[in-house]
């Protein structure tokens, strides 16, 4: 594909939603032009494409826009025959991650964003109930939904990573040995390394094309 016809991905390196979209795109080998944005200085071009102002935003070569991370993942997987990466049993886990776990994770990681300021111990404990569910899934298999990798693993991993980074020593002390091994395997993977390369912030008019 000519580089000028590549899909364009508006992204933010550390955003878990953007990470999981990049994981799926990279897994199936879809090269994109990456436009790294500042969430405090969102480019007007991105806002015109997706007024809600969140990343990731994928602009396909025909001009179509996909601005939900799971929809980007599903689109990417549909372009490939990577059956092992898809799993029909993943929906419930992903929905629970994106609602219950994300709610408590935000209040644990960013208590200052909420008024009145939240009880971080409470929200950490509530988030750990979901981690306990993941540990149970991993007790008899290498990945969340089966022995093979599924969409649930790549969709949930960035959020578990975020939780673990808040208090690394606390996470290491939890009685979740299978989850800790699973997280380390993802952190050490070439796939994760490939989507976490640093890119300079994109500005309108930039001529340098940054690819992944």
C-alpha cells in the first residue's frame, strides 16, 4: 500500500484504549500513520473527525472514521484470518473491564479528579475483585478465555498494566501469581514493545510520517 493511502491513527501513547487498538492493528500487520496527540491540546483535525475528543481515532483510506477502541480492534481482526486472536467468550470480561474495573481503577489512580476526593483504599479493593476474577480464569489456562490468546487479553491487559503501575509493590504482594505471570508476559512481548515506541507530538502541517 502506498504510504499516502495508509490509515491514520490519532493516538496517545499511554492511553489504555489507544494501546489496545494499536495492539490489534499491529497483531494483524496493519501499518498506520500514527499521529501522537496531546490530550490537553487536541488538534482541530481530530475533533472534526470525532467531536467527542478521545483517542484512538482511526481514519481509513476511504475516509471512514472509527473512534471506539473495541470497534477498531474488531475492524482490524476482520481484515485478517487471525482466528486465534478472536474469542466469542471474551465479551463479558471486556464489558466488565470497561465498566466495573475502569470505574474503580480511575478512582484509585486519579482520586484528585473526583470531588469529593475518593477513598483510594476502597476503590483499590473493589478493583482487586475483578483482578481476582482474572486470576481464576488464568488458573488452568495461559490466557483469559482459552489456552490461546483472545481479544480479551489484549483489550484488558492495558488496564491491568495501569493498575499495577500505581503501586507496583502492592501489586506484587497480591496473591495473584497467574495474573502476574500473564501481565509480565504481555509487558515483555515484542508486540507490546512495537506499539509503545515514542513518537513526537503531531501538529497540523507536519510532513514527517510516523509509522508503526
